[in-house]
C-alpha cells in the first residue's frame, strides 16, 4: 500500500530538506510541508492530508480494474489540486512512473502497515503510528565494557596537524543553461527545457542561480581548480555525496553513472596524489532516494548497479578490502593513517523518503551492527574513528529508531569516535551528541558541511578541517574548520569574463570565540546562542553561507528555535532539548 508515496517523494525530494527548516524553503514546498512542529493547526492539516492520500490510494490499489495509468493520473491530479508545480504532468507523472515498479514490489510484500506510513514519512509532524511495535528494533551493545572516558588534553604547541577538505552536495546539472528560465515553477529550473523567460530578472545567472537550480560544469571546475591552488596542504578529501541534479522526475541510471564518473575524474585530476573518501548521497540512486536492502535480489529494482559502480569508481582511492561491504550495502571502513580509521556509512538506509525503508526499517544491510563491530575492533586496537555519511542522524528525514540506535552506539564508543562528518542539508551547521544518562554532558560532535550547489538561495561553499595529527596519543580531534564561499551575486554581476572570487567566510574558533571544537565547547557555543543575539546572528549568517537575500530576510523567533533545535537533536523522536529551547526563547520576549 505504498503507491501514494510517489506524490510525497516528489514533494519532499524536490526540496531535499524537510520540516525542521529554519529559513524560507523553496516555493514549491511552501504549500505543503515546512510546518515547524510548534504550529499546531498546520500539523493537523498536513497529517490529515497525508492520511487522505493514503486512504485514496488504498482504495485504488484494492480495485483490480484500476490501471497503472489511472494511478499515475491520480498522482498528477493531486499535484494539480495542490498547485505545487508548473508542470504536474511531467514532474509528478514522471516521478510516479519511475517509482511505480519499486512501489508495486514493496506493496506486494504485504508488510507495510498503512497506519504507520504518515507517522514515518513526515515524522517531524507527529502524525502518530498505528502499530509502532512493528517498527521497533535495537542494536545489542555491551554497555558494561565501555571504558572510562578520558579527559582529552589539547595537543601540545607545535604538534603535527592534518588538513582535510570536505566536499558536499555538488549537484552538477549537465543541462544548466545560463540565460534560461530560473522561475519555472518545477523542482529544478535553469535548463533549456525550463520554459520561456518572461522577465529579464527571471533569467539564469552565468555562474549559477539562487533559485531552484543546480550548478553548471564550469562553476564546479572553477571551484575545484581554486581549491587545488589554495589548499595544497590537503592530506585527504572527504566527499559526502549528492553529485547529481534535482531533476527527480527524469533521472536515469546511465546519466547518474556518467555524472559520478565525470566528477570523480575531475577531483582526481586536480588532486592527483590526494586520497578521497566518498560516501553515497540519496540523489545518486535511480529512482531517487531508493536504496534497497541486500536481500532484494531483483536486479531491475535493487541497488546492486549503484554499489558496484561506487566500488569501481572509489577503487581509485580505496584499498581492495573495502570492496565487499561497498558491494553489499554501500559502506566501508579503511585506515587513513596508523591510528586513524574512517568509517563511511550509508545513511540512506535511515532516510524516510527511501521507499525501501517501509519494507525494512530494521537495520537495513546490518550497517549499524557492522558499525559496532568495527568500533569494537578500533577500540581494542587503540584507533580513533571518523564517521562520515550523507544524511545526518537526527535530521527530520532520518528515521527516529535508526537515529536513536545510532546515538546509543556513539554513546558506547564516545572515546573512539573522534568526529562525525555529514552533508545533505546544504547548510553550514553542526550537531552535538549528549550522554544518554547524564543528558547535559556533551559527548560528540557532527560537523555538517555546506553544499557546493546554490540550491537554493545559497552561495556555493565548502569546508576544510584542521585535525590533530600523527603523534603518540593523538586525539585525531577536529581542532578548527574554515568555510569558504563564492559571492554568487557578485560573480554574476561581473559576468562570464571575470573569474569568480572565492573567499574565506569564517574560521570556526575565531568567529565564535572558541578555545577548541570539543563537544564541551560546541555545547557551550549553543548555550551562548540561546541568549546572545549577536552571536546567533553570526551563526544564522554562516548557516546560509552569507547569501544576500536570505540573510537580509532575517530569522524570526520560530526560525531561531528551529536552527538551535537542529544542533541538539540527534533523534527526531526525542524533543526534550528542543522543548527547553522553546521555553528558553519564550522567556526572552526581546527576541
Ligand atoms: C474501481 O474502479 C473503477 C474504475 O476506475 C470504478 O468505476 C469503480 O467504482 C471502482 N470500484 C470501487 C469499489 O471503488
Ligand atoms: C520583472 O521583475 C521585476 C523584479 O522582480 C519587477 O519589478 C517587474 O515588475 C517585472 N516585470 C514584469 C513585466 O513582470
Ligand atoms: C555580494 O556581492 C554583492 C555585489 O557585489 C554585494 O552587494 C554584496 O554585499 C555581497 N555580499 C556579501 C555578503 O558580501
């Protein structure tokens, strides 16, 4: 009973962000989704709307005389009714057509409970679950063996450090066309097919566009050339996925493979002797967001084609022994240097827009079980671990049970996991993990890097980290990070003939007045932002990579509580820290 999902996948995937957005979301999603969870009226509306579709489609599905065409027509009709896209036939019909075989397969398994669907799909809205026990699972962790937590001391003056470049959400659009229509009303514009330009201000900029557009090749080439020239001291690169464009209604496997290949080759050309540690974004798959668990053997529907391709592409940088888990579930581990291990997770298995999550949400591909085993070995071997993945756990689109179990693992292995790195949100942000018993004790930090894509209302950006380096007893902790951006307004004003200027937006320690980037310091930063308006405004500006329009719009009290909530939420099902924030902000009426 899943065909109605087509609709929501379109709506949600078109923005790639969901309900906890702190700032104005793309126009197309405004009609339906970004309703922060403190807005009761609209919650009711959104959940009831979701249930209405579920009921409708349930009836269509039980009716044997309803054809595939009629189902797709139904989805298109709903899109027309909601008035969310300029070309509902193309966008909604196209996405539904691509997803239909997957949805039908999942439906035929008869394991999906209709009353659980809305509560899972738009979990930030608290629609409720009819049978929560069906979605319950836990990972066995031997908490008794947890070693005592050492107080980490900062590296002595003059200690070696490692420079790391973080690439996130590049979203190359091979069809980007300067001067085409940027106001097309569909999830992706700025293409020859985006329709007529009715007003000169609607034309796509040369170097990119703040509206719902992805990046032209020459901007990406310029960005990477600039990185290579500026950061000659990079030891390795982490690359957290989402390479393909937001045309979710017209994706093809061959196109995705071409994009992955071209971009990987580009990075290798500019950084010929630098190892790269990649991970898969939700956009790399076809249909978009679809990552099947390994037990699905139907090659037309499963994800083997992508895992095999990832293995081939990543073999440029990874040792041969990473291969088997990549081909099994899209994840791997490898030693970067003696003492430092990278674990690249496939968090698309927690993604609530991944239709396969409805068939199997119980630790798909056993990736969390595998993670605990890797961390146990690392602990025994005295290694520190950097976890990297695309979707940050605790994001509103990462399934709560998965995030909860993940947080338990981080708790158990807090002394082994030195840092976590993610992308997906396109924003420059971070999350703090807390002890599950002493809930005020910060234990870990997730660094979430900004996107290279401008989608949407953003400047192109990326990050570098300075990490505690090779020395006896190295913490391998993140000591500082720098975010770099390009002012797109400025680049487009100067035009095609002038090289765009990339500037350092900020250095974390200096910008926020921190002595280090430890969990304690990042928690203290969060605490200060609750009451220090100037500091929060700085965070808000950096969160949007100083994009002129959004920063000028400012951040309302609700936007503020959402942004701060994101920092302390590592499981969307646990709102206790958010409730405190709302209470806190409510008692400071000057905000
Ligand atoms: C089944 O679908 C047919 C064709 O769309 C429609 O005429 C009929 O009323 C439906 N039956 C039920 C029980 O909904
Ligand atoms: C074109 O866009 C500008 C800026 O948004 C607006 O002021 C103007 O009225 C528009 N012109 C037409 C003909 O719609
Ligand atoms: C970006 O460039 C534009 C045009 O030069 C300028 O007006 C604007 O202030 C710049 N934005 C920032 C944040 O510097």
